C-alpha cells in the first residue's frame, strides 16, 4: 500500500539511521514526516521512504557516512580505476544518446576528475574499502561519487601543514593552485572542476569531512559551510538538469 503510514522507528530501521537523525532531517526539510501527533510522534509515508531509498545520492551518502565498512553493490562499486573508467564511458555513451557529445563530455570530465582524485590520493592509504561508489540517474539528471578515503584535509596537510580544518582545506582545494606535484595536485584538479561548473548549466555538491560547498553556473565565489554530518573521505553529487 503506497499510502501506508509507518512509525519513525520503522522508517529509521529501513533507512539504516537513528531516530534522532530522522528528526533532524525532518526539521531541515531533507525528509519530512507526514504527521506529528500532539505527543510528538512522527509518521512517514512508506512510499516516501521507498523513493528516498532509490535516490542514488542518498544511497552513496549512507555508504560514505556508515561507521561500519560495507562493500557496495557491484553495479555501483568501482574497486579499481579501470572499472571506474569503463563505467564512466558507459555513462557518457548513455547520455550522448539524448544530448550533444560536446556538452556531455564536460559532465563526464567533472565526474572523471573527482573519481580519479580518489584513486590518486588514496593509493596505499585506503582506511577500509578501496575504490569508489559511482552511480547516475538519467531521469533525475544526477551523477554521484563517493569514497571512504583519507579526505582532502589529510591530503593537503602534506604540503600545507598549517591547515587546521576540513573547511580550510576544501576552500584551498577549490580556489588555490598549490603545485603540479603529486599528491597535492588534488587542489588543482578541483579548480578545473569549478571552472566547468560555473561556466555551464550544472550544479555540484561536494563534501569532505564536515565541510561542504554547493556550486552552480555563474558562482564565482566559493562558499564553504559546516555540514551537520561528517564523512572521512569525499562525497559529490553532480547535477545536470540544465543539460537536457
């Protein structure tokens, strides 16, 4: 029954999060309850929970945030760079059937840069699961990437030891040219990503640690904010609604 109401406890169980997390999501508008009783009991439409579970960015975020390492399903898990490149080419091929290849190549360039960063800067340093989560949804116009790596702060502290927070590191990564040497070239690659996003009808949500930014076309200023939840590696959602 699509309109069946379920308790907040059951919803939390299905989503794999705590009840307190669902309450925070409700207040933030991320996943709102359908009815709250005078005693404060929240209920959710089962159809809303099922739809939320199908969102590729939600699945990727849950994997990146999880305290226990669980290998993703084979259709979204790219353990090696070769697997990732193959799926990136598949993504480009599918998108090019409905959109000019010259424009599609920009979206895949952004995804490719973010994904390849994960392999470059976590080589030999994966804390638990190596590789990345990569998936996309043509219908909802989004692609998502995530890794459970060491994150941008740890990467950049190798050459910028004065960096004290994920917020500072993320700002540097998207705005400053550090050098062309490995491993700190991560910052230069993300400047390339920024240049594509702000010059085209795309969006980018990027989080590392407890810092995130959101970029869209014409955004010249990079505003980094503190996230409510933290991840060890990186999480990115690329939106290309304006492409189609």
